[in-house]
C-alpha cells in the first residue's frame, strides 16, 4: 500500500476514534416532499391556485410598488436568507431593474414547470419528479445507485457502497493515484478487520453530518463537519471522489 493511501486510511482510523453521539431527528419525518416552482414559489400571505397566479400576484405587487406584498410571496427558504427590510430596500434602490423584471414577466409565452424533490432514507437521498400530463413522473434514473455527479452524491454513494459491503464499488471513489495500488480485498480488510468498530463509528459520524455545507472550487471541494473534521473531494474525468478524510 503506498504511503499516500496509507495516510488516508490512518486518517479514517483517527476519525473513527471520535466519540460519537448519534443525532436524533424528532422534528422531521424520514421522508418528505418539497415542491418547487422553477420561477417563484408562492407561499405565506397569498392564496394561489396555480403557479402562474403567484407570478401574476408578484408582478402586480411590483407594479404597485408594494414590496412588502411581493416579499410575502417569496418562499420560506428565501425569507430565511433575506429579511423583509433588505428585500424592500433593494427593490427601492433598483427601480430600473424592477421595471425590467416586470416587463419580462409580463411579456411573451410563459411556461411553468412544477417539480418535486423526494428526500428519503438514512442517507437523505433525493429523487426528483415532474408534473406532466396531469400526473407525477420520476425524472431521475432510480437504477443509478452510485452517482458521482456532485460531491454530495459521491459521499452518499460512497457510504452506501460501504454499508452494502460493495468494496469493488468503493474503489470507484478513491482517486486514481491511490486506486491503482488498491484491491477490493484490501478495502474489505480496512473496514472489516481490526478497526471495524472504529470505522463503523466514523461512518455513523459522517451520516449524521450529511447535510453539512460543501464548498466547491473548480475540481476540488471540501465539507467541514462536526466542528473539527473535514471531507475533501476531487473531480476526475467528470466524477467526484473522496480524496481525504481527517
């Protein structure tokens, strides 16, 4: 085993020694749907029967310079990041942009795409749906079990492969410079050998922090978690891999 990958394994072991207390999620169900409109999500303060009704109400509020009413139509997630006062101030300070937005929203043919996101399971996996032909349809490939499109997907897939003991698949998430020296059997020994319990603790710690923010810059990314630890990602040939854990 090359020294660089040995360090990677040692860091797994170090992380595994952290005393872990499993997070209990009592306030949220295991599965929920989040429905998002591609242009604007209508919500508090206004009753709308169709997605375009929210847009029409928003435009009418802008035309009347009633920015408080426009803000009431924004989603709860938007409101968490933007205060009512800041919203109104920005609207007042940018009248030309507001007029241009009104014109674009009023002009031409408008198409609304209604989508949903299903978040499920211990790994907080996601499945996306679209409403078409009066029915909900699944847009993701449900047979793509080990996606590496994004750092977040790669981490979930990595943990899934380990939990299913698919050590041949785990190799996909190791950067090429390390992987060429490794075998599925060596990975199995790493996770089922002497440090089995330590590594199991490490996996639980990671799973408890799956929703930690990931900072991406080009072909690298990092996910700080649990106050002092970090997952480092690297993109190779369009696929994200786990470069380091420490």
